């Protein structure tokens, strides 16, 4: 056997081995995605068409009393309004500027939409979707959170701040400075705290829930920590990183309880207290389901979705898990409604 023939055969063997490993990997992932256990945990009940909506879809909010879902259609510069009781899109509000975050304050029946491109927060009446005001934050208005017991909305924005908006007056009354742009954040704990993902600093910043002053910083080995959920009942803060893709569970004192591998390009995480589960939605095209144990969060299912479908909303009051799916060549822009099982 000459040297050339030997090298060619060696190259062929390597390629064959790589191909075999790739096929094995695909089959393993497919098997995990299609297992009966996955279907028994989250059952896809319906797909709600959003209409001719193009581009990326970002976060969502809910008016539980009227079963209306508000969808930030970032790439379409619009806000979709979905009636979950009829499974229909009933309104599309256009003229926005890359809406990223959306919040709803039921006490004043007002929708807040945070826009990335111009830094504005647009307000709309829940009764008729008419214009209810505008707040200028300057740049990159992002995640929106309701702090209902003190009648305020918190909105992350800019190079590093959270705006404080009075829901009764419909105006900004203060801001909380941060070292870099905030991503997912949550309000809760006893005493009340604000937990903020600040991926630019590889950490989570903890603020006093009333004064807004920093009280602690938790440093992460992982990067791109975007989604966050709060499990107040168990005193835990759940963070998901993208680099590497990990679910990280902290106690409220900042100590690490557990870490688990998860899907790629995550943007939302939610706790299902009723079933002691955690749901992570990922742009890589899947939803990961984790079981909540005392000191571990093993993944129990991976459910295939659509590439780019990374934002979601779990609504315990309606027992629904809602996934925003952007339009593709084979799928229209839609909301996939899952029913957690059993």
C-alpha cells in the first residue's frame, strides 16, 4: 500500500467516523425531543396566527382578567394583541420602534411598551388600545416589570439603568443606576429586593427593593446571563446563561444551589410551582423542562420547537405556557399554546 492510498483511506475513515458521530448525536437529540415523557409534560394545544408579522418577536405580557396576550413584535415594529379565549389576534398596533419589553398594569388598565431603537416607552389604554402617553428614556428601552404593591413599573434601559415609572401619574419618577445594560430582572423576596442580570459585568446585581441601592453582587463564571426567574416560595433565583448554556440556581444569599446544562440561545425561564418544574425557551429550537429537587435540577425533557423561538410566557393563572414563534419559510408568525401536564 503506497503512502497516498494510505492517507486517502485514513481520510475516508475519519470522515466516516465524524459522519457516524454526527448522525448518532442527531438521533440522540431527536429521541430526547420526541419522547412520550416530553409530550406528557407540555402538550401543544394550539397555534395562534399573529398575521403578517415579520422578523424577530420579543417579550410578552398578560391581562389575565380579559385573557389578552400582548406580544412585542420587534422586527415588525408592532404590538400584537391576542385573545386567548378565542385563539385569535384581535389587534396589531403599529408605528413602534423595535419593541422589546411589554408590561401590563391592571390597576390602571395600561399597557407599557419599551422600544429599543428610540428608547421610548409607549403607553396604551387597555380598554381601546388608544395612546395613553409616552416616556423618553433615551436609548435601548428593554425589559419591563410591574411592582404592583407600590404602583410602579420598572424598565431597564440604556448603558446601565432601570427607570421607575409611577403607574398612577404615567410618568418617570426616578432611575436606578447600574454598571452596564440590564437584561432580565425580577422583584421579590423578604425584605423586597430587585435581582438584576447584568451580563456586561458577568454578574447579578442585588438592589434594595425600596431604595434601589445596591446591596450585593454575585459573580458568574458563565457569560451572557439574560433570562431570570424568581422562586420566592423557596427563596431561589434562577438565571440562565448562554455561554456556556447553563441553568444556574442561587439561594437569595447568593450561594449556588445547582447548575444544569440547557439549550442554546435562551431568552426566558419560568418556574411552575404547581408541578415543581422549570421551563427554559431557547432560540436553538427547543424548550427544556427541569424537575425541581432540593439541591438539583435535572433536565427531564427537551421539546422541539422552531429555530429563533426563544421568548415565552408561563401564565399560572391560566395554566398555559406560551411560546412566540417568528415567521419562517414553513411557519407563520404565531403563538404556540402549551398545556402543562398532568
